[in-house]
């Protein structure tokens, strides 16, 4: 008489408990876990068990029942209560004979397991047939799906992974066919790139949004943030509002629109279908929760990116420093990548005479002047107190010297002078050896009177 698989499991456990002085449970496969659907007689019951964990997982994975007379001798036993001594676990199968779950019985006193094993086998067979007749094990609820996807979004290591998880979750939880994010950009709202190969229909929807003007997308986003989430009722003959005209022309008949993030920096999540459906308020609520979780995860990734950027920059001058410099020179091209070791002449006297604040101002001003004198693509690093290194790509050594001389001239215009040592990597030469030669050339420039450039000749 059970009308659902869960009812069939509960009635099986209840009937068996009238006759068996045992802890009884039925676990069925739901998504990637064995989930307890019905149970009795335990202080705590494992709500979910990985498919291969414990005796129940072993039986499910192998399809072979187990009769365990002494649970302490079975390494797979998962303790539910401290007084359990024996266990019987048998697979529950579908019509094709494939395991869809298990029926598990545990005893805490003397028991003859043989007749109970026969009973358990027969009950599991009847239960499997009834579950199959009712359409199979219970499906994962939409709330459970959302929680699973929320975990994936929280763990996403990149924006792309986060976007993939969010759009996948929107489609799966809503059961609508298409999900698109429109997010704020530097030049106005933009349609986020697809994370999977879009269907022809989704491609039309994306094309309609991409072809829309910035003003149209602004109005679409503003509507969601001003009035909140909205959805269609699945009724024909109701014209769309002006903001949604482009979507309607692309074939959208069902649409859930949910604001994402704050009005000035967020966007809108559009979940759509070409079928004429009637999303319920619960679906909209779940999409709002999903949008909130996605935005929180995106903010986390942005914060981490900012922290990594800050960690790679010198806090005084804003130049890159030693960590990124080491990776850059490791990729130097022999004969083409020049290293320019730069030192400020007489910097110690500035600190000693005028104080460290004056020295800091000097370094910041000098860093800006040197940056301005370099070409597009050249890189300047601060590697020490008053020490800098420029990494430049040149065709030959003379070009590197000319750029170094341009740097010395830029420094003079600030009222200070610098000495520069130049070195080009040799074939097979380690990066630290090239840098050492540039430093030696720098010392040679200082020894010869400072305010000059010296090229390292290998």
C-alpha cells in the first residue's frame, strides 16, 4: 500500500521490528551516497554513508550479502551502538538485479543468524520490487542539490570554476534548461561566458543578450535590483515587459530573474526555458539562495586575488618585488633578456641627513621616473632598500645599454643619480648567475665614479 519508496522502506522496518530484536535500517543510493531512508532502535543513525564504507557499503558495492557473527572481527564494521555483536546486511536490488541499497540488521545479544538471513533476503527482494514499481529510490531533493552545489562553489579555486558550478546548479536545481549570468563590468554589464557548449536555443538567448545595448542590459539588471526576483506564470498571451523583449524574441517562454550582489557592482541571474512552464515560489527562493552563495564565493575569490596581488607588490613603491622577480628571470631568453641592476647613488646619506621618510619619498619618486622611462612591456622590480632591477627584452646588448642610459637621465631629472649594471643571459647560464654578473657590472659603475652604466662582458 506504500505510495512512495520512503513509505515502503519505513513500513518494512516497522514490520520487521515487531519480530526482530535488532537495530534495523534501510539505506538507498541517493546521488553519491547511501542515505538512511528508514531506521529504528539506535542512539544515532548514519544519515549518509559513502558507497564503499562499512559493511553496508561493502555489500552495496559488491552486491553480495554479509552475515557477521562477530562484528569486532570485521574491519569494515561501523559502530552504531557499543553493545552490537552481530550484523546481517543484504542488498536491495532493482528489477535488473542491480543494487539500489541495503537492508541492515544489528543485534546486541545471542541470536541464530541463519533464519534471519533468509528472512532478510526475502524482505529485501520484496522491498526492491516495490521500490522499482514506485519509480525507484527517492530523488535528491532540490534543497540537497543546492547544498551540494554550494559546497562546490565555496571550494571553487577560480572565477571560471565558480561560474561553472553556479550555472550548473541553477539549471539542475530549477530544472530549467538555461542559466545565464549578466555581471557588472568596467564598461557596463556584460554576459558571462558559457561554461559548457551551449545548445542552439541557449546560443540564441546568449546572442540576444550580447547584441543588446549597454542601456538595455543596465535596465534589465536595474529592474531585478529595484524590485527583486521575478518569474513567469506560464500563461500564454501575456506580453513581456520592455526589458525582456529581446529574450522573448529569442524564444524564452519561462524566466526566473534574480538579482546578484549589490546594485552597483552585481548583476542578474537569468534562468530560462523555451517551454511554457510555471515555476513555483520555492524555485525562486532557491535561486535567490544560489545567487547569494555565488556572490559570496565570488567576493572571496576577488579578496584572495587582491591579497595575492598585494603580496607580490612592494608596499612602498607599488613595484613588483623579489617573489615575482625570481620567476621572471627564470624565464629569461638567452641573448635577448637583459637585466639592469640599479642602485641609487648616495642613498644612505639621504636617510642619515633627512630621515627615512625623506628616503622613502625619494624612492617613490625615483620609481615613478624609472617606470616612465621604460618601454611598454619592460618590467621594473624593487629588490632591496635602494636597489632595483629592470628586466627588458632587446635585440642586442647596445640596445640594453641605451635603455640603461635613458634610466640614468630620468634619474638626473629627479635631482638624484643612479648607477646601472647590465647583463644578458648566456646559453645555459642560470638566472642567478646572470643577476650576479649584472651586480658586478653595477659595482664597476660605482667604482668608476657612479652616475653611469656598465655592461658585463662575459
